[in-house]
């Protein structure tokens, strides 16, 4: 029968399990209850780290105890405790040295410990550490009820497990808050730059739709800044304090897309060693940005449609549904209407996504905005490379305005980065103000008949066979190489998307790349 004192002690420990208190306070309260119930002079909780035991909490031991480290090899009593799954009792006449001799808070004449007991603690069936009880008077532990001791051991292990869970959750929450803060700052730093009529009109549209919860489908060429548009919508919306969660539909393997979007349970499939929250649930209350939505496999589209229609998601391997209040913003560089006609995209999903369609204009239609963007990227790279003042020379401004920008803003950003790198490595200029001229930009140019410099924009078929003396096979290979390279540029080197656009089987497409000697990595680094 449980004694009133034991019941009170156990109730105190059990009530702490449901409280969110610091681990040190939790351990201290646990040890105080054990010390009071078993009438011992000292009790300590030590955690095993590698080959040493580190005190986390102690009652009745000197203050310096918590600063010590007890190597298991140096303390045979602690080693014996760790090797046993049952409580280990050391009699007063034991020849094994006591690790706490001289550490118990007592008059100097009685510092030698006479009665000792230790218990190995396990969490998740793995050794965690030890709980030690010490008394200055022999025979104190003679009358301990084994059932009561086991009950306290189980409560101690439960307290340790709860403390560990709370600590890990606090670490995760702090990390998520920090990530969210950085993302929020990044979002607010990102703005649509430009004063051209097309950009002003675009911003007006975005501000109009941002105040609603309508689904937005952003379309436009590769590199125009569709992600920036999605961020603008989120920041201007009532959901701006909630997360903006990004999913690149083209970068996910087909067998992982469902798990990425909706999450999975432990053991749902091979490799699912733990449960995972999907992007829909992470974006709850905020915005879910589905980039490259045109690359979503046809088999996955009905499941996405259902989630959009019902607001409910089902984790892979679970029969439960979770509510997710998300605002959908999708983006694509493909003509989804044509994809619907071709049977590669569901019409009902297209209409669900394109409640408010937004077309982002290419850079070549933005006029002098190219100079504003160039100035923005110049400043970013100036700070990155630790340079002084940077300016665009007249020749560079003319070259930037004349070029047609097939890679759009992304191409401009990379071009400016390369040019600034060349300028920083060059020893030709000195002084506080460095000038970036057209030569450093290395834009493709040609000379016309009047001697005036002009941009050369050549489609693949215009160059094929233009060199005299080429055989038909050489001209055909050249035509194929130019066309494939152009499509890779347009699809940001997404091989699956490029093969689909060219109407080529993906396996044959890879063999074609090898035969033509096309280096996809080199193309990607230059985009």
C-alpha cells in the first residue's frame, strides 16, 4: 500500500510533467522529492556523455559538484551502476572508492559517505545516465521498498524525457522564429524595381489582388522575376505576418512531391524514418508559392486540386485530414492553356489556379528600367566584393539598353556580377570611383555595314548552315545544337522541361546532349 508521503511526492513529480518549466528546475524538484522520501543526505542526477558522467542537478552536495566531470573509468562505483539494469547498493564497508567522498554537505568529521545506492536511467531504451542516493549514516537504505523505488525511477525517466522534448521543441521554435525573421526581412528588402509603364501597371495589379485571397497565376518568361512578384503579393496581403512557403515543383522527384506538399507519417514509405509536416501545413495562415507549377506531374494534379477545393490535406500514410488555410500563388513559364489542350495539365486545376492571372513583362519591354536594375545589382556586388563607388560608363549604358535580354532580369543579375568580378580583379583602374564599361559586360555584339555597333540576336535556324563548306550532317548538327541550347536557356536548364518542349523522350534527349557535346552545367552557370 502506498504511503501518504510517497503519494504526495509522486503527485508532485507527476504534476510537473505537464508543466513547461526549465529543465534545471524540473530536475531540482525531482531530486528534492526523492531526497525527502528516502531520507538521504545527498542525491544527484548525472547525464552520460561519451565516457563521462556530467552532473545536471544535485541536492546535499557541495556547490562545486555541478562543475565536475566524472570519468566512468576513474570511478568503479559509477561504472558498476551503468552496467546494471537493477538498482546497485554499496554497503558501508565497500572497498570501492566513493566519488562523493568529501562532497556531501556535512560537518568535516562525517564527510565520508557510509551508505550509497545508484540506478542507471534509460530513455527510449538507451542509457541516459545515473541517479545516485547517498547517506552518511549506515543502514539508511535497508528499509527501502523496491516497488516504491521502481516507481520513482520510472517517474525520473519520464521527467528526463519530458525535459528533453521541451528543450528540443524550444530549440526548434527558436530556429523557426529566426528563419521566419530572416525570411521576413528578406521579403521586405525585395521590391519590384522600375518606373516603366508596364511595371507601374503590374504593381497596380498586384496591389489590387494582394488584398484578396484569390489564387494568382503568375506567368512570364524565365528570369523575369516571378518569385519577386509572389513575394510582393504576400507582403502586401493581410497574411504578411504569416509564412510565405516556397515549393519548386520542377525540382522534386515524382515520388516525393506528395510528401513534400502534404507531409507523411513515420514508416509511410521506405526512408520515412519519422513524421514530416508538409508545405501546406507549414503555410497555414500564410501563402503557398508553387513555382514551376507547369512541371507538376499529371498524376499529382488531382490531389492538389482536392486540397485547393476543400482546404484539407492528408499526410502520406495517414487516414486523417488536416485543415490548412493557405493562399495559393503559382508561377509558370509555360503556356498552361496550351498544356491543357495537349492533355498535360488538368483544365479544372488550371481554372482553380488562374482566378487572377498576372503576366510579368520581359526585360526588353521595360525600357530604361534595365539601368535601374543594373544599378541595384551593382550596389549589391559592390558590398559583396568590398569595393568603393561603382558606376556604369556610357558605353555600358548603351550596351545594356540595346541588348534584347533573352534571360531577362536573371541574366542581367549574373552579367553584372561577372562584370564586377572582372573589374575588381583588374588593375587597370585606380581611385575611389570604378567605372564599368561595355567591354567588361562582354555582351554579344556585331558590326553592321555602316560600322555602327549593334546587337546580334540570332535564332538557331538563322545560323544553321550559314558557313560555306558545311556538309548537310554538319549543318543539321549545328541547327540541333543551337535549338537545344536555346530551349535549355529558356527552361533554365531543366532537362525534363526542355525535352518536353522539343517533343523528345527524356532518355533520348540525354543521349542527344551527349552526341552534340552540349555541356548543360556550363550553360546553367552562364544563365
